C-alpha cells in the first residue's frame, strides 16, 4: 500500500521527444557564399564546378543576372535621354535595383529561395 502512495504522488515521467536538427535550406556555407556572390558578379558561380550544379545557387544566379541586365538598360537609356529629364528617374530606378540587390542577399543569408518583386518573374524564364 505504501508503494502505491509513493507511485501516485510522483508524476509520471514521459520521455522527451528526440530533437532532430533542422535541415539546411540553402546548402552549406560555401554555396551560400556563392549565392551571395551571384548578386554581385552573377557569372562567378557559373565558373565553379560545385556551385553551378546547386539549384539554390542557380536560382540566385538567375535573379542576379536579371538585376544586372536591368541596371545596364537603365544606364543605356540614361545616356540616350536628356540629362535634366532622365536624371531623377534613373536615380530612382538605380535605387530600386540597389534595394532589390540587398533583398536578394538577405534572402540568401536566410536560406530562402523567394523571388524578388518584378525581377523574380523575369528570372524564372532563364534556363541554365
């Protein structure tokens, strides 16, 4: 009887669930670094063997390529149009490209594979 009282006074202990580490979304540090480089110099990850096969890096290379092309188009148009008219518009567009670049790099650091606004839809059309 005394044994039953001791058993009932102690709460039942349940085993703790096994904790498994969360899988890395963006791959290892090397591929994350290559994906960051893709936004700065989009062609560098394409020159390396491991990074160009990684779908995470390829996704961000495509977006980096589109950002680069948008910046080139803005520069060409700013050379053609009159300075006083185009200066404000090109400055705002260049600022938008810079903001998208930072958002893309933050996505890489967080291991996300989210499309950038406007640019992401264009990047999906490229096939590597």
